[in-house]
């Protein structure tokens, strides 16, 4: 196997210094009801309260902060219909960098508007006939833009790792930590912080049951590719892990678990009713997996990463009516 240079915890520490004063240090919340139900101490790291509504601001801001003068002038390009687009657009605006965001023609109007609202130039493509990676690369080459991918990039991974660094600094040692998993930027960054700050802590990635490519990759040792899975967890509809994220996850993560859509809506309802937190379906993956392992977690100290809160309020209502 060829060796690829993987980011380290030192990169997470450097990222933490870069984002300080720009990203929120999000609250770590507890709930008596949850602790009683679990007979354990549960600490929620609330990245739904991060700027633009998800942890992705951390990685994007860290990556863009490292641009050279020439890169800053030319600008950044990203493709995403979700939180990464908004994270890049907002970070670019704060750093005075022009941003081009590629979004599918049929992306929700609210997401396009949010991206434009953060100052991003939206370029649309037809997701059924056009290849967004190709368009992104063409734009990057023609205009000298720097492409920032949503997860498989060392600066993105290091930035995402700062959330769990803050969690350990605030909550102290934990016995187990549950982190949502899509392409693995958040989980691999979390792994760097966990192995540095709490080597004995069990670390679990959690993905939608309908799209368990991460679990299959972890268990088989090869990156498994799948079709876009059908799930309400739209932040984790990725088709495969990245080369960097997979290498770190294999080395540092204890297991990959899954959660069903019904479990996610039940968690959304609980977090809204009991903790007054608006969390998007993907943001509930960690909590859902912890709930189904409750018996084994009795008496322990548990971390749950709540990764984002960007859910259209009408969709939130519709999901809650059926939960
Ligand atoms: C992107 C995203 C994830 C998954 O993160 P990866 O780094 O792709 O694994 C989880 N939750 C939310 C809210 C996201 O936006």
C-alpha cells in the first residue's frame, strides 16, 4: 500500500487557532431526563448552534484561511447542495475571497438563497446529465480557482476535528463518543482529537442504515461505493468514504454503527421537546445509535456529537407529524 500523508492532531490544534474568534465555541449541553434514562452522563456537543448551522464551517474556514495571496485573489470553488456549500460561501465572505458554488438545478430554493445570501456565486448544473466534479475541475482550471472538497482534504479534516477537541476540553474524559458519518471528514477529524486527548475512549461513527457503505468499508478493509441512498439524513447521503478519511477511520475508530430513519425522527422530536434543540435528521445519527446501546452504556460518560440543525421548518413539521 502506498503511504499517504495523513493530517495529525497538531493540524487540529493549528486549525483551532485559525478558527478562534471566527467559529463559535458551541455549547456542551446535558439533560437530566437523558441521564436518568441512560443511567449515565451524556454530553451533547451542539454543532447545530455553529455558524451557518453545522460543524462544516470549521473545516471550510480552516481550509480557506490557509490560501496564499494568489489563491485568495482567484477564488474558491465547491460543489454541494448542502451544508458544505454554505460553509464555503460564508468562510469566503469573511475572508474576502470570491466563492463559486456548484449546485444541482433542482436544489431547494432555500439552500440556493442561503448560499447567495452568504455572498456565493451559484452555478447550476443538471445532476442527471452533467458531472459536477468535471465541471468543478474545469472551472478551477479555467479561472485558477481552488477546489475545496467537502471531506477528503487534510485542512477540512483538521478543522472538523476541533469540535471534539472542545468537547473533551469541556467534558473531560469520556468512555464512548458517537459521531455522525457521511464522507468521514467529521469522524476522521474527531478521531485525531480523541486518540490525542482520550486514548481509551471508544469512538463510533454512525451512518444511515440505508447507506451503510462506511460500515461495509470499515469491516472489509476496502472503500465500498454505493448508489445515493434513500434516507432522510441528507447530510450523510454520500456514496463512499475518501482516501484520507478512510485511512484515519480504519486506524482510529472502534466501529461503525447505523441508525434507521424512524430512530432519527424520534430523536429529533426528543431533542426539540426536551432540550429545545432544532436538529436536522443527519445531526441525530450519534444520539440514535447511543440510544440503541443504552444497556451497555450504563454508568459511563458518553459524548454525542450533534452535527447540524439545517432543516427547513416546514419539513421539520412534516417529519414531526409522523414521528
Ligand atoms: C456533512 C454533514 C455530516 C457528515 O459529515 P462528513 O464529514 O461528510 O462525514 C453530518 N452531519 C451534518 C449536519 C453534515 O452537514
